């Protein structure tokens, strides 16, 4: 890696760490420069301001999420859905400042807010496709009312996107991945067919005995 690219990566890495620890609003360029071990002038050579740093971080968040969805889109079996949930949790932990204060951050970045809205529509469509795939293979029930699966996809996205935020608002001290996973599966469970229930139970049976 070139020295310039390495410095840029360290700036982003330290910025994420500081934003996660102290909040996006509280951090100034000087804090980031001190953490990286460079001058503010050197930092400004790579990113002219804090907004530019956040824009680069947001691009990374969106790109990571798209990669996970691309993997899920190939074959969204239950085991793949479960992996997607767990991998999404890992991303949210890495960029917790964004998922803890999404609304306030986006309010200050109109262009990213527009991108986020477009991305959200696409994301929900991918979840709806995941549901349709599982209806076709007999693990999900056929929707009993018009747009029921669209509503399910939207609820699933909202839970996935804002679970971390609501847990912290409610002052839960422990953020647990298993609680996150269960919160999302709880939305899907009522829509399982008999075959779906069997596959879900088998998936957890295999997880419990994967140490053998």
C-alpha cells in the first residue's frame, strides 16, 4: 500500500473509532489528527474537512451492505439469511455511531440522505425478493392479504436498521448479537410453513452441535 493510501486508511480507521466512542458531533479534525499522529494540515491534504471523512465512511458502509445483500441474493436459504443477519450486526458494531444516530447525521448531509433513501428502497426490495424466493420453495406462506410481504419486508428492514438505536435509547447496557438475530427471525417465524419450521429447527440443531 502506498504511504498516502495508508495514511488515508488510518484517518478513516481512527475517525470511526472516535465517532463510535464520543459521537460524530463531538469530534473535530484536531482530535482525529492527534489520534493518527499527524498535523491537521496533513489530514486536510487527504480530507478537506470532517464532512469529507464521513462521506468516505458512508460509502464504505453502503458498499459493505451491498456485498452482504449480493451474497444473500444468490441463494437465500435460512442458513444464508441467518448469516446475513449476523454479518449485518458486525457491520453495525463497526460503524455504531451511524446506526446509533442515523437521523441526526443524515439531517446534516442532504446529498447522503438522498442516497440513503434510494439505497433503502433498493434494500427493502431485496428483502421482499428473499421472501418471494422462500414462498416459491414452500418455506414461507403465500401472502393472505395484498402487500403483506411488502409490509413484512419494511418491518424487517426497520428492525435490522434501528435495533441498535432503540436498544441504546432504552438504556440496555448489553448489546447482544443473539438478541439481534432473534428480533429479526421473530418477524419471519409467523410466516413459516410446516417445511419452513422444520428447516428453522434443523438449522438451530446443526448450530448447537457444530462443535462435534
